[in-house]
C-alpha cells in the first residue's frame, strides 16, 4: 500500500485534517480525483501557498528537484504528490502553476459548466492581493500575444488601479500585433480587444495622461473598427467564417445580437452590443479630454451636425492650436454622423447587402428621376368617346410635361416620393439621407476639412466599400450631377464584379438591374435618349411579368397622382418587375414623344408613342389627342406595327373614325407592306404592278393573295383594314404588359434606330 507523503508545513493550515483516502487505481495507473474534493482543502491553504510561491517565481524555476516529476494532475495536485517539509518552494512550484493555469483559464472561458463555475468561485474567494499577483505572473508566462492580452485585460478589469501602469502598453501591443500579423480587415481579434475592451478602460481613467495626438489615433482606430464591423457584408463574412452557419449572420438592424465570430475569439467575445452607441461614447470622451466645445446632455445627430456647421463659421478666428483642435472636432464628429446616416439609408433601401442567405427577403429600393407626369396635367372627361371630344380639346393649352425641360436641380432641395407601404419607416430613412448628404457637403466645404477627411478615407480604403458607393451614387443623382452619377455607377459595377458570387439567389442579377435603371434615368436627365432607350431595352430582358387581369389595366386609371414640381422630384421605387417595367415604359414614352411632336414629321416615333400610351390608360388620353391632331394635320399616317401592338379599344375606335368622311377621311397605312402597295402621293392604282410582286412578304402571299391580285388595290386595302380591325377588337382582353413587353423585345432594333 502506497503511503501518503508527509505534510508540507508550507501548505499546512491550522486545524486542517489531512486527507487520508488513497487515490483510486485504474488499470495500474493512479486515476485523477474529481475537482469537487478540492472543496475539502481550505481556501486559506491555497492562499497561503500562492502567497509563498509567487514572490519566488523567478528563482524556483531554476531549482526544481528530482521529485518534481511526482504525479500531480491538474485536478488533484494539491491533494496528492505534496512535497516534504521545507521543499515546496523549490521542488513543486510547477505543480501549483499548473493548478493556477487551470483556474485562470476558467476565468477566460465562456463555458457555464460546473467545473468552470467552481474554479471561478475558487478564484473569487482568494484575497485581492493574491488574485492580482496571480494574474500578473500568469501573464508573464504567456507567450501567445492574444492569450497574454486577454489575461492582462482580466487584470485591468478587476484592478482598475493597474490601468495606469499596464493599460497603454497593452493597447499599443495589440495594435502592434495587428500590424505584425498583417490582418487584412480592421475587424480582427487584436483590434476588437483594443477598441471594445482596452480603450474604454484607458480613456475613462483620468489618472492616465494621454497626448491629444494619441487620443485622435485611438479614436480613428475605433471608428474604423466599428464602421467595418457594422457594415460587414455577407459575402466578405462568409470568407472569414468557413463552416459557420449562415443563419447566424444577422441584419445590421439587429446588430446588438449578431452571432458571427471574429477569428481568434469566442462567440461571446465576438458579439458587440450597440456598436454605434459605443462609438459615439468614445467620441464624447475623447472630445472632453481634448477640450472640444461640447454640448451637455444627449444630442441627436441633427443637433451634432448643426453644431459643427456653427463651429465652421468662425474657424478662421482661432489661433493655430485651437484651429487644429476644432478642426479635428468637426472632422470626426461630422464624419461619424455621415457614416452612421449613410449606413442607415443603405440598410433600409438595400438590406440584402447586410443579411445572410436565410434572412427574410426584402425588396430593395432604387432612387430614380420622377417621370410620372409624362402624360401631362390636363384632365379630360372620360365619359365621352375621344373623337367626340377632339374639337373641345383643340382650344386647350397644349403643354408638354415638365420632364421635357431641363431637370438639372443642382443646389436645390429636391423632393423624394416614396410609398409608405413599400417603406414603413420612410420618414426616418429620408431624414438619414438628408443628414448624410449635408454631412458630406460640410466635409468638403472647407479645404482643411476636405484634406483631412480625404486622408482618413484613403487610409480606410472606403473606395472599396460597396454600400458606401451605393449611397454616393444616390447622393450624386439627387444633386443632379448625372455625368458623375454614370461614372459612379460604372465604379459600382466594378466593385460588384470584384466580390465573390452572392449567396442570395438572384442577387447578382438584381444588382445589375438596379444599375441599368439608374443608368437609364441619368442618360434621360442628360438628354441622351438613345442611351436611355438602350439601357431600358436591356433591362426588359430581365423583366418577370406580373400576373394581372389584362382588362383591368385598361379600365382602371392610376389612383395615385403625385404633385409634380418641375425638375425637382425623385422617386424611391421597389426594384421589382411590377414597379420597374411601368417606369421603363414612362422613360421610353418621354424619349419618343420629344421626337414625335416636333415640327418635322416622324411617323415611326409617333406610332411608338401611341403604342406606349396604352399603359395606365386613360391617363394618356390628352397626349393621344395631340397625336391624333398631328395625324389630321398631316392628312395621312403610316405605322405598320399598329395591329401588332395596339389593343386599346378607344384607340381602335378613333383610328376607325379617322377613315370615315366625318373623321376627315385620313389616309392610314397600318397594314404590313401597305406603304409599298400604295404611295401616298399617287392616285389609286388599278392592278398591282409587276415590279412590286417580288417584295411581297410570305404572310401576304397566302390567305389574302387573291385580294391583291384579282381586284383593285384600294378596295382590297379597305377590306383588309376592316378585317384587321375586327381581329384587333377581339384582342382587347390581352394582358397589356405582355403586349408591351413583346413590343420592347421584338422591336428593339427599330426603337433604337428611331432615336439615332
């Protein structure tokens, strides 16, 4: 039977009975005793042992005796394998250090199991002096930078008086480690520990004296970290996470409970509650320590921006030292207001940028020029047939819609129209857009602010931030700088191409569609109508037609008639086929009507306008009347695609009326190849001339061949027109959006040639 070792006086405590139970034997080996029996050891024993051991740490490691290899497991080393009297400090110190390592590891562990909780409780019962010395000595034994930093951080949190001695050194060590490890992203374990854990301890301790330039450096590091943390996209996140479940990726709107893990940290350590709130607290503390002109109490972002505008008004009156101080106040305060509100805006209009694949899908919104007034403002009584009202309308003022004019609105306050059903928090979103825009303008209003802000942006590589480019593009469109907006959209496309393939189904296609429609609206505002039409027709290939009753689209007028202020309105539209396709048709109508209603004749453009006016009928009645009036003035009209795409019953009735004696007996060439059979300037021909036979289309040479060959051409044309009209009336129930979509796809070349 193995005898228990002799008691060590160094470990003895008055009145403590020595444990006599021999360790259990398993397979010839001594089985480690469970942790729970440690409770039988007096805490005074451990405290006394640590008090004796710690001061001699440096020397005893060099004097380990031959019995240092005696069995002592981490869970039972203080019960078994104890040294003889007088030998503990020189022989068995590593044994105790192993126990200390187990305890301190439990302090850094997020686990809530019984062993970990017991070890934490054991540590808490030790005297404060022993705790402090233990943490310091364990820190000295750590060779891993991250582990060493976490241990020292435990010390700083438990003993604030040590912040003065160790705080700044720990912060600088973390920033140095970040550089040495060549971390690609600011969102890394070293920066997180510095910004979220160490920095608040340093700047909130008034005994720590820091120069202003160091405070600005730390503020810069904190701002870069928090902004990148909040705006981290799902694509980039997936690269860093590996096997982490995508469902853990949360929307930034719920960033207080997000689950993604920063490499090198535990899940608990990776979570940051209210990152924006934390960042602005750091801004306030740094401001007070740098003696900025601070406002008492909590201020809104609008209040902060207003204060910075006031400060800029008299910046030139300060001396050099004060000027530098307040310059930093304006730059950092305004910059953080800008990034916060720009993020809020983008997160609201395009939430998919910050959501995981399993998040509920939310339709993005796109900022566009408002062309809803393309039909004009003149109201017409819809209870009468058009041809009965034509003369009544002749005396009315003939005005083009305001989108015909220069829409440039540089320097103006523009109104953004948004449907609350599509954006519930529309007021807050538009306010964020306004604050971000005004912050940006302030930062570039003075040369010294521009220079400092540009320097920070270059260091942060903000030109690679996709979400920020989306905001800047919308802001430039709002400012009416359309050429810059087009360049920004090309930059945006390059950024999207450099990112990994999106995990959200159809997300890449959606981004492409969004860019196409914004390019179209910019080209339209610049008067580049062919480019506008080209982008719109490219976009039509992506349209998924909505399911609707074809008849209703012709019977029900649009109920929403927003007020249109010339050259000032913008729209936030859902990026869906149902919303975007009507907008595209509005753009095309606006392009073609400018050409159709000029003094020179252009039947092709006028025909395209008539086809497009069917959308949202009868809103386009007034413009249709203008088209009919122009046809009457010309005396004839040729548009061979008429029966392919015009299915509106009112339009069909009007064109049938135009051929009658009462309607003016207008010569209409609406059938394919009719213009080749009858020249408008020539008298009616008796028989088809031989020279025209080879050019007949196969469709004309089949069912109706006996008409063109055996009878007078005018009689045949009249009969064909009547039959075509009858067939067309039967098509009036077709889905209009399908008809117009087919028009855009099939006639793409013809449409572009018309605008050449």
